[in-house]
């Protein structure tokens, strides 16, 4: 289960951003065009254990996003973009550092929000809460952020991380054949990743989220893949919770691979103004 913001940011990490030192904008000409509408119900076309097994699918996924040689060359990465949530437009910046550090900053006007994990301690800063001071995360929030900060994501070397991946089957979604992979994290969180059967790129994730004390089914659409320095990166994420407060949309503007990042960027406490 994920809280709303954690799921969206986790997906950006989980796609597997691989490559050499590069910075690319989302409006460049080599963007891969595709529809970003709501996905129709799926139609199962083949049972699990048929044409391919999980290991073969994961290997082809890794190749599709750039391959292990380039992936291992990437030590840090940074995203910038915008998030539309609850009718408000947030500016965002997300940074990662191997093996498990990450920091998520988003702002609305002069109000800044932070979530970060330095490899040992997860924390957040929300100026709209009482006290308006940084606080350490515990329980489900801590577990979700730690999963978010896995640099390689759950589809790369899952067994070493205590992640279980099962092939549920091959399904057809709006005419697109897809492999449905059930991901069970060490924390017990479960998501279903849908990989295009031709490209092996994820285009949808189904899971759950918690809103107002209720657990709701959720769907995240992943789209607008761009060839960035020879690797495929998605620049569009749309999150919906069934019966929730409306869609949350993230549009990535730039991705920078191997920017210089000091460990102090991730440590508790630190102000957003000092980070970039």
C-alpha cells in the first residue's frame, strides 16, 4: 500500500533511469508520442508460465531501458518538473544517489515540502503542519520512502532486496499485449506492473493507496518515453485512486544523469533553499 505522493515518486525511480552523463528536456524532438488517456479494463490472453518466465522478462526490461553496463555507470540522477495535484501546480525536484539515498522537494509558491532518506534515516518537512519543523518518518511512511529510494528499482535484482516477482499472465489492455508482474516488497507492499509485450517498458502500475483513512485501489499510467542519451525514460505519470480526490499528474521537464551530489543533501534536517 502507498500513500498518494509516495507512489508517484516511487514509480519515477522504479522505471530504471540508465545511461551516461546527460541532461535532456521533455520537449525535444525525439519524444515517443503515445496516448495518455485512461486505460480500459484488461483482457487476459495467456496464463502465467507460458512463453516467457519472470527472469527472461526482467532481463528484456533491463535491456530495453539501457542495459546493465550503462546502468552501473550512473551513480546519481536528478529530475525536475511539475506536479498537478488537487487543482494546484507544484514545482518539483527529485535527486537520487547510489545505493539508496533520495530526496524529493516540491514547492507551491513560497511554501516548500521535503521528503528525504540518507540511507539511515527517513524524514520530511511539511510547513503546513503544526510546529512546521522537520520530523523523522516511522512505520508505513518510512517503509514507502525507503522503497522509493532504491536506486535500481524493484525490477532490477529483486531477489537480493527481498522482493518477490510473479508473472500473473499476459493480458490485453486497449489492444496492447502486456505482461502482468506482481511485485511483493519486503515491507509487504504489493503492486502490479504491466510491461508492454513488444517493448518491455512499463506503462501501468496498479496498487493501493490510503486517503482519509481508507484503502483505495490505485492506477498509475506511465507514458511519453524519451530516448535520453541512448536510454528510454518516461516523462509522464498519471495517478488515480478509485473514489479518490482526482488525478495527480507529474510531467518531468529535465533528467540529469550523474550530477554532483554531496551526501549532506539528504541528511536531516536541511532546507530546500540550500540544496540546489
